[in-house]
């Protein structure tokens, strides 16, 4: 039997945590490609290329997203708010996005010399990808895969050999993964920052509005959504405002002021 490349080098990953109970109810929702939890995701898309693209992800994929994580973590630390800084990546595939966000946030806590009071949750409809996320072990990226500053983070929070990367214990302790279909309403938890990246393009506008409404319902007051791939009417009626300097960041708009006039009969 071939030796594990990690034997004696990396800490053994702890057992994956169980998924939250009751997280796989189904609801009906119009989607361009209607998914169900029983589907093999590869089969519901039109051609093979599109199917492969559905779970594609990688470490430090989006500079814009990671800049937002850095800024929001730093704002949270400076605000001296109590509790944890909570982030959620919905449709996280095998977890690289969650770990990348968590490394950037951990680094902000470390620079501020503060305890890392934070959590990064990752959910996906696809249970196999979630298992991979829990293991936190990936092929080693090529040296030009991302900028030097991210290599520094990876060396700080993960262990590497020539072919693989194992996410380290501190990093794994702040990241959790669960199977969850975001067409359902989440409950029991609220977040400062919710990310839906490279997912919404698979849904039509009513599907997008439905999903984004579900996400908005568990956004903490003053929290932010990062929404990539929204189509023209995907936000209609949701009262979300785009931040002018950060195109994919949204906040809940203010309630209309003033009294509502009720006409007497
Ligand atoms: C292209 S990957 C995006 C991964 C990651 N967010 C990124 O940007 O690198 C899209 C993921 O969305 C997931 N997905 C699609 N519909 C979903 C749903 N209704 N609920 C949860 N995950 C979903 C797919 O299983 C897939 O893993």
C-alpha cells in the first residue's frame, strides 16, 4: 500500500462534523435548471462544460471578495462589538473559498493582536463537496495561481508538501461545513457577511430573488451580502442597495421614512 504523503508530516484531520439536522428539506422554486437534493448535479446542466463548471472553485479565487473580507473584518475588530465575526459562503463547493476567506480574516485578527473571535461557515447542496471541505486537503496550487501575499497566508495557516496542501488546525477550528440547499430558508444563525459567488448564474431572476431573499433573512443588522452573477431583475423588490465603490457588495436599504397615509372611506 502506498504511503500517505502526509504521514508524519501533517496533523491528522479530525473527523468531519455531522451536518445540521433537518438541513435537507426541499421546497419548490423556479430555477433555470431545477435542482433537487437527489440530483447528481453533473446531470442537470445542459452540456459537459457547464456541468464541470458548476463545482469549479479554487483557493484565493476572487481578489474583490477577499478585499471585502479584509475590510469588513477590520471594521468589526475596530468596532469592538461583542461576539464573533460570522461569515457564510453559500454554494461553497469543496471549501477553498471558505478557507481563503477565513485566512484573510484570521490575518486581520492577528495583525490587531486580538483573539480570532470569528467563524466561517460553508454550505453546498452537494454532500461530496462538503466532505472535501471538511477534510481541507487539496492539490498544491501552481506557483503563479495567486499573488505572493496569499502564499504568505497559506504558509501561515496550512501545511504543504510538493503535491498537497492541508489546512491547519487553527484554520479548521474556525471553519464549519454543512450540506444545505439555499432554496430553503436558513434558520438559527445570523451572519455579518454572506457570500454567494459563482452560483446565481444557474438560476433565473425569480429563482435568484427567492434565494437572495432567503439569505437576506439571516443577515445581521448592518451586515453585507456579496452577490455575484445577479441578473437584471434578480434583486427586484428586495430593498438591497449596492455599495458604490464595491460593485458586488450589498446592504439592506433604509426603510421609507414618514407616515403611511390611510384613506378614510
Ligand atoms: C461554481 S461553484 C462556486 C464555488 C465557490 N462559491 C466559488 O465561487 O469558487 C457553484 C456551487 O454552487 C452549488 N449550488 C448550486 N445550487 C445550489 C443550491 N441551491 N444550494 C446550495 N448550493 C448550490 C453547486 O453545488 C456548486 O458547488
